[in-house]
C-alpha cells in the first residue's frame, strides 16, 4: 500500500499558520513512508471562497518551502483537486445515500431550526437536530417538493450504542451515537458540506491516512458512518493537537497574528518560521545545528524538510498542544539572520522586497548588513535601524536632554568630538580610529565615553541607540558625520 496523505484548506480568508502546521505533518509523514502528499482545495462555501484566497494559500505554503505531489496547481491522476469542480460526484453519492436509506431529506425552515436551538439551550441540551423530518413518507416528500419547499440532505445516525475507533496518536476513542448530530450532507443550493465532500474525496483520491486537527474528533463518527454506508474501507485517523496561545487557549487572531501573510510581511524569514513549526511538531527539531545550512532560501528550506522527514515519528507529537510562542519565534528569526553571510542577508532583504535608499551607495551595503544583522530579529527591523544613513536627524534642543548634564557640558563634548575627528583623513576614517577619537573627546571634556556616548548617538542618528556608532560614522563618511555634530552643537547655542 502506498501511503497517501492530504491537506485540505478552505480558501475563505488569509492562509493560517495552523494550515502550514498540519501540512508539514502530512508532508513529513508521507515522505517518511515513501508516499504521496496531496493538496486539495475545499471551496464549496460559495459565499466565502475566493480564488484570491486560494492563490494566497498556495503561495504562502510554497514560500515556506512546502511542496505537494498532487494539487490544483500541478494536477495529478486523482483530479480535479478543487471541490467546486467535483459537484456531480457529490450529488451522485448523496442520491445513493437517500436511495439506500442512509440519509433523508429535511424540509425544516431556518426559523423552525432556530426555534429548536433556542428551546434546546433553554433546556441546557447540546444543539442537535430533533429528527422532525426523519420519518416523512414518500408521499409527504413528493408533496413538499411539488410545493417548491427547499430541502437539505441529512445523515441518519444510530440512536443507541457507540462509535469506537482508533486514533494513531490518541489510541482508542469512544463516542456515543446519541451525541452525534444528524449532519447536513447536501445544502439546499446543491453544494455539499465538508462532511460529505471530505469523505467522498478522500476515498476517490485513495487517501490512506487522514491527519488533521483535533477539532474534527467529534466529527469522525459521522465520517466513519459514511464510509460504512458506502461500503468503503476508511483511512487511518490521526488528530493533531491544536496550536495554543501562551495562556493555553486555542490560537486565534484575537490574541495572536495567525496569517502566514502577516509573518511574511513583517519580515520573518521563511526558513525560520518553517523551523519554528518543526519544533512545534517535535522538540528534537529545536536543533541550532540546523540554522544557516544551505546557500539559498530554497536550499535551506529543502534541507530542513529533509531533516524533519528523516526523523519524523507520530509518537513524538505531544497531545498537550504546542504553544505558538511569538517571542521564541522572533528569537529564532534573529538566530537565522545572524547565521547568514552579509551577502546572504542582502539576498533575504531583496527577496522580502526591501528597497535601498539612494543615499546608501551599493558598495557600502555589505558593511551596513554586517553591522545591522547583529541587532535585528526581523527583516522589518532593518529599515528603522539604518534610516539615519539616508536622512540626517531633525534634531530639536530637547533631543539632547538625555541625562542630568548641563547643556554647556554636552556642547563641550560635541565640540571636542569635532576637533578630534577633523584630523582623521583617508583610510584613517575607520571605526577603530573614530572610536579612539571619541574616547579622547569625552576625556577632554572631563567625562568617560559611556557618560556622553548617547549624545553622540543622538547627534549622528537622532536616537540614543542605533547601529554601532563607530561603524555608522564610518559608513556615513567624515564630511556627513562632522556636519551632524556641528548641527547638534548649533541646537545648543
């Protein structure tokens, strides 16, 4: 048997990091077993599904380095891979369920269903369909259809006993049938719900292992009932723990960003986010030796995926639910950035879409990259850190009031700096010589460098901290650095 897994996102919004997490598990499991990984788009929600969302999902997963063997963008022998293109199959299977007595037509109006739910809530009962249309006669059904009353197709569910199944991660699970709702399988618009389409497609695409989030555990009895009704052998099921916020609640955009597009826009390197998702699957993937391997983004993500696949075991996944810890993710991004060469970092910036200010000459960019890499965690941190190289700070007098030092002392330190920097010419304008000159300037003014260095920072960059000061001044050049010191002195007159 060839192992076949799938991920089946719904294109109804921004691509979710949870989709990438589930896709990574399915990909690793299939590759470890020498099998096939399929991507299927579940776009039967006509009101919310968009092609733009589908394109964003595929692009985001590709950006992370994930690839699939069959899918809507590359085709395959089990297509089509969009549910909206498989409507005829769902109608045929729904008709089969009706004909064989495994499903029934329900003509209940939305108003009646809402009244039913209100009454159930008042009685402290879980919401469920009450079987009102379950025993309609063929004549009653024909009369309602002749009157043009819309209907849905619902699944017949046993009223006694339990559904028992084995979960590859959680072991034996037992759910009483009386807690399982008579699920709508076909909506009144002729489109299937997730439950029917999912089962029909997984069977048609020969999926052997359904690996999905734990929120689908309660739906598994419905799916197994459909497999039994059709006479099909069900796949193996594995329900993954949900990603969690630090407070252990379900990861949601109300508490944390969940869109892959957000992380890409904010400058999280793709390979760092992929590495982080790998640590959520298996703590052994939290290996600093993985960071920085490979000369390009594509090569680095490929090596990561190869490593994850080689050591992947479902038994290493904790059912407790991994925490999507953004501070840890940011830290990991910083580690990835610092393991790059300046040339690789410049390539990351280019791929992210950073545009260099004209004022920063191309020949200076590797130097800028080398000193900036040590001080950022995200690519988006780069621009604010180096903006002073392109634009001089717009200083006001109060900008120099950083410590309890009289203005005349600050002015004296700045004037001393100008005097000691002027003699540096040619190759002597370098960060080492600049550092010695500023140390001497502080001493000449009666201070240690640490006492006045923040004033120097503000004069040059407009901020109390920025790039290493001496490197920043070397990159700016002598003329511009002196001009900024002189402007700062003017503000104190």
